[in-house]
């Protein structure tokens, strides 16, 4: 039934849509191996670059880069903020081929600046009512468990002005963000949601979402790996089985956890599913997230289009990377560190669920035998 091919050391199973629900399709599949060697300042030092005017990774729509320490800004012994290079095989899943590598820079200009922009965005002109995304992420062995880094987002772009315009007076709403956040002793799963219309309802207050695991701060949720994944709707009763294992002691996660206990030095599978609500003000939008097959967030009452929305919004942008609030080291050290993303899969619907666990099965696309 399926065609199995070896591709730069990665085994790829092609033709998997028999396992997907009717109407579902793969709308983007990227393992970076076939990309020419490229970094974000190789052909242009423009902060924002587009496929129709610049040389950017094949199949992508736009990138945004803004390094603090990099050859393009006078530091030849450092890295550009985005790399897709054959010399980074140690940062590719399976140890062969290529991956997307983001370098975050520790820099303090004397104010609360977010540094080292590193976004690669995929745009879908027709948009989708729902989108499922799976990718793998790995953090550097010497990763600093501090600061905050935007890692991923899905949005509905107005298709006017900047595709990278996020805010109450800008051009993406609704939107979800996933950030790295935490300290040496307390890793958080930080997710954020924004609503439409952004000029009056960016922080989703008209109406507000219900059944959240904890109270949000301006539509930001800083979630723990304990009761927030056991009690997904925040009603005080456990409603979700915990299967996520602490990588240091082999036990199920509980209490405060560290970066090494959750992410360690391995590749980690991350999945998201979003579905637009059916009408302005309707409390039936969906937002789900899994980390290493653990359902860590689930809400099926998201009013993505608020009461004042014109309606008709669709998800049309998926982007990896982002900027960093990272000021952990003195500027004189010009400190930088990386994370890598590989095997990005985007579908127009969620794969068939495991009925008992609620966890979508591993996709037969881009299965890697290591």
C-alpha cells in the first residue's frame, strides 16, 4: 500500500492519507534536506525577506531575521539568526540531512527588547477552517533554562500590511503562540491566544474563553506540567491521563520540573490543532497541544472570532521561530545558543485519533528510523 523510500538517511513512508479522515490532506511537508545551503544573511541582510523578491528557503513565503551577534552585524565568529546548512548535520533529526536552526542571542540594550528575530513563515492564500501541525524540536545541550523565546505560531493574516504584524493595531488575528519560558527550577509551557477583531478584542475578552486550566494574564497562559495537564478544564477534577515521563528519573511528571526533565537533549515531538469557531461569538473553537504524545492543553470553547468580528476568518499562516527576551549573560560575552526544528508536517485536519487516549497517532509521513 505504501512506498517506503530512503531519503538522506531518513526513511519516508509515502501515501499515508488512507489513515486520515475524509477531506484531510497534507498541505505542507518539510524536512529541510532538499533545501540548498542557506542562512538568513546569505543573500540579503534585509530584516524581512519574501519569496518573490529574495532568495529564501524553497516553499516558504517569508522570513524575518534580526541578529545581535552575527557575521552580518560585525561578529564573524558568531551565527546568523537562521541557518539551514549541511554543516549542521549534528542538529538534524537522525544525524543526517538538514534542519532549521535558530540562534538566540543574549543581549541587553538597556530596555526590554526582544532580540534575534528568526521567523520562517508559510502562507496559505485560501486559508483553512482548521489546521494540524506536527514538528520535532531539539535544544542545545548547553541550553540556558531562562528567558523567553517564541518558537511557533498559527494565525489568520489580514493579507494587508506586514505578515509579521502582531498586535492590537496590526494584521494577524486570531493567532496562537507557543513560547519557551521558565527558570532553572521551573519550566513552563507558555501558550497565548489572540482574537478577532484585534483592534477591540485582541486579548479575547468579548467573549472570554471558558474552561481553562488556570487564569490567563492578557490571554497568556503559563502552564505547569502538573495539575494543569491533569485538569484541563480547571474544574478541580482530573480529566486527562498523564503519560509524559520525566527524562531524568523515568517517572510520570509531577510537581515542578526542569528543562532537562521535559526536553533534555533529545528530539521532542510537538503537535498543535486549531479550529475556527463557527460564527462570531460562538464558543466552539478548538485549540489543542501535545508534547511527546502528552495532551498538555485542550479547549473546545475558544471564541476566536469575537462578538464584533465580521466573521469569515481562516487560518492562513504557520510560522516557526521568533524573537527572544533573553538577557541572561553580559553583553561582553556575546552569548548565543541554538534550538533546531525538523520534519514539519501541516495538515488541513487532525489525523485519526486513538479513541482511548485522545492522542493522534504518529504520522506515517516522515517516519525516521534512527
